[in-house]
C-alpha cells in the first residue's frame, strides 16, 4: 500500500486510506495520506490518538456492527436518523477528547452500514440532523444496496441510480462523495454547475472544431 500512496500523493492528489487499524493508518499517513476513513465507528481509540498526533483528518462512520459484519433488521431502530445523529455526536466527542481537532473530523452516516435499504433512505432524508453537528459530511452512495432496492438492478447496473443519489447528496450538503465511476460523476457535476449558474460557460467554449476527440 505504501508505494501506491506515495505515488498518488506525489501527483498532488489528496489521499484517503480506508482502515480502522492504527498500524495500517500510520505508515499510510507517513507515505502521504491526509485522511483516515474509519468505517468501524472509531472502535480503535488508537486511531484517534494517531490522527491527533499527525494532524490527519478522521472520518467517523455510523455503524452498529463490527467491521465486515452485517445487520439487516427492520426493527433495530426506533428512530434510525436519531440513532445516527447521537452516535456520531458521541464518537466525535471521543475523538476530540483524544486530542483530535474538530476541524479534522468528517462525518459519514454510513449508508447500508448496519441498515436496511429503508433505514438508509430514512437517514439520508434527515441529513439536516447531521449538518447541525457542524462538520463536513461524506456520503458513500455509489452502487449501494439501497439503490438496488429502489431500482431492482445489480451493482454494476446502478450508474444512473448513483448519479441520482449524487444529485441528492450535493443538494443535501455533502462535502465529499465516494463513487466508482469518477469520470461520470465529474461530468455530471460539471454540467450541474453550469446549469445551476455556479460556473459561466464562456461564449467561445465548444466552438473549436478539434475540441472533442
């Protein structure tokens, strides 16, 4: 992993490493990773200590199972959105107590993590609860099971569904999104930015004959 992180960081990209293990995160950070995406809900407090010491960003994810575990129980939560909010608030407090600055923390509601598709949808509809915590939101919505439940399509056939979820994520205030098809997502956001008036299309753009291969 370390040579790959070094190479990508050397290109000027911001590198995130997905791990809940401090002994994996530490060499990745040393190699140039600037963000640790912990999908365990900060089960290993050593990870918070590491981020506090190095200044790396920390993604705290909502989940009620151990890493790689599964929980699909329609009756698990009385109010799943409230559970996500209270869980992330508590784990964020744990990270801050370990010395992690609030400005280092990113929150992830964990779509499909210990949630049925319907529970995931319920959480995404109430992202205002998480925005109230005052930290950037990361949404990993690409090809997720909840999209399959809505469309009836397999993971590799969920491209259009992912773009619909991407639009929702942007409007809901997500700062970071995780996607499989980066080019399609970038194109979608580029078109959206122009149509929404966030970027002005210059009069001469698109008029050069050899502009498109």
